[in-house]
């Protein structure tokens, strides 16, 4: 099986809506992530394959070829910022903007979508003639996040 991971036309990283579960573990909305991917490559679930250990998503073109189309990454203050050169700047920015919580509370899941403009796989979000990323309309994205969080808080 040939796995194509490099050579995509564009990549965009987007924060995912997240909530803490009853045990205090941060969970991201897989349904919301699925909708973002479906906008780019369609909603035929049989074409997708996920690696649950690395949170990478692949789009299967055939039995012999698949493309990496997305990955979910986790970032937190403790694992990615504390003790680095960015620590002081992060703490300062955090305290200016969100003084209700401590910087140690920072944790986030993001999704990176790889937009391919390949003869075998083309993202629906690439403007084909100029090979530029259309991207998501920020108002639509924010509205989707708000709806998703409201649904999750209601327990739907």
C-alpha cells in the first residue's frame, strides 16, 4: 500500500471544540471534525481510515493507495510550552487576555486538514484554476462550534 503523506497543496490547522468529561479529561468533538473533513473530501465513510494511536486520517483511493488528509493534535501548557523559550510570553499573553484561569489550565485539540490537488484526490476547498485554498468561512466555523458546544452541554 502506497501511503502519500507529503506534497499536499495546502494545510490548515483549526482548533476543535472541546469539553472536559466527567473525569476531567479533555475530549474533542469527533462529529465536528468529521464535518470539516466531509466539506473537503465528501462523506463516504468507507473511503476513510483512521489510525487511532496517531489520530491520523487517511483517504483510500484504491487497495494500493491512500492519502493522509488530516491529523488531530493535542497541545497543553505542560507538554508543549512550560520550560520553553515561549513560556514567559505565553504566560504574559494568557494573563492579559484570560485572567480568570491559570496558564496551566491551557489544553487544546486542533485538526490539521491537508488539501490535496492531485490527479487522484482533490479537495473541494481548493479553487482549482488558481490553486488557492478557499478555506472555511470564519462565521460558519464559529457558528458550528457554538452549536456543537451547546449540543454537548445539553447532552445530545
